[in-house]
């Protein structure tokens, strides 16, 4: 079993080529639009948090990089696909050119302004409450 990377930088170093280029664009844009967000590797993948609440992160799947917004289903945005049974939505990319920066920046602003309380989901026994 491979040990999970300890930092976002080490996560990026574990990938090469187009995958790493996509990850670099995503990281740079997330940090630019959400400079107040804390980032760390959480459950093996880079995730950004606002006030301890996860809002955006990414992972590398067999099909390529996946960008995930925890509250993304509430954004009402084309280009994001519902993911899972909670409020998450995702977008997938193969190459950096697949990323529409205008859309990504708009989604990131919505990640700040539209949040469900994932930080306390265990305490609330799986129930989500809207924060913003």
C-alpha cells in the first residue's frame, strides 16, 4: 500500500505530464480566488477549507483529475455534475486546456458564498445544514 502524500506539493510531485499540469492550474486558481482558505491533504487528496468546512478539493482518478465542490449541487452551474448523495458536484479534466478559467473562478466564488455544514455532519448524524 502506498503512503498518502503529506502535503499538496508532494501530491503534485507524485504525478506527471498533463495530469500534473491540470493539478497545478487547479491549485493556483483555488489559492488565487480563495486566499483565505486553509489547504491540506485530507483523506489522501488536496482539500481547501473555509472556517474548518471543506469547500473544494481534487483527486486523480483513472480517467484523470477530478475537481470536487462539497456544496456544488447548490451552485446551479453548467459544467458541474452531481456526485454522491449529499450536495457535492464535480468536474473532470484531461488536459489543462479543458479547464475554462472563467467558469472555474465563478465556481470558486460560489464555493465561498454557498456552503453546507460538512464540518458538523457527524455530530448531526448525517444531516446537512446550510451555512450560506
